[in-house]
C-alpha cells in the first residue's frame, strides 16, 4: 500500500475521517513543508500527499494508487491547471526522475506545487489530472447573498471547466494570430 502523508497546520476533522490511517505531520515553520517533501524524495518511495483541509473519497485514493501514470493529482477547485498538492500521488519513477526537487530553499511553502510543476515539466514529467475534484474544506462559492462552503456537483465543475477550456482556446488562438 502506498502511504498517505498529511502535512498540517490546522487539521480539518473531515480530512482525518477521510484518511484515518495517514501519517499526520505538523508543520512547525514556513520551511517545514519543503523539508518534508525533500525528505520524502530522499526516501525515493511512492506516496500520496493529502493536504490538511482536503477530503478525498476512498474511490479517489484508490484511483491514484491504481493509475499507471507516474504523477497523478486531483484538483480541488475549478481552474486547477497546475497540479496542486491538495491530493496528489508521487511515484518512485517521478521521484527518481526529479532527484533535486525541493532542494531550493527559496521555494516558499505556498508555491511548492507550482515550483515543482515547472521543475518536473523541465525533467520531462507530465501530470495526470483525475476528476472529479476532491472536496476542499476552505473553498467558498457564492450561494445567494452569502458565502457557503459547498462542494460543486460534477455538472457544475464540468460547465466551469468547459468555460475555462474555451477561454484558454481563445487566448491561444489570439497568440497564434
């Protein structure tokens, strides 16, 4: 079984319920997340990372384990074009092909996913995006006159993603012209 690692500052109870057998690691300072990732790279073994306010289903976790691609992730809000670290599997193959990842101490914790994406892409690695999105406990959408923490339905995600894809196509067409 691939271990699940949960770095946290404020652990959400729904995350604990979703991954009760995970290894929960308290982040003690701003560089702790990067150092944790570096230590996981030094182990060289596949693992799944679930952030402290993300709630994957067992089916989503199983899909990550069973997928043959070396780098898999679930987004947690529409627009996750960068493979966020909310719920991601790093294979031993990916780790072996990016041995110097997370050695740069200038990578801030809030940009680790984006920095790693560029780093891994430069090493020839491509993320595999799974869907539907995982639940993110801090994601807010407008519901009437107030903000509510609700999960988008697959249909809502589909329509939002279709609009985002069309926006990207339009931008690419403009760039080519």
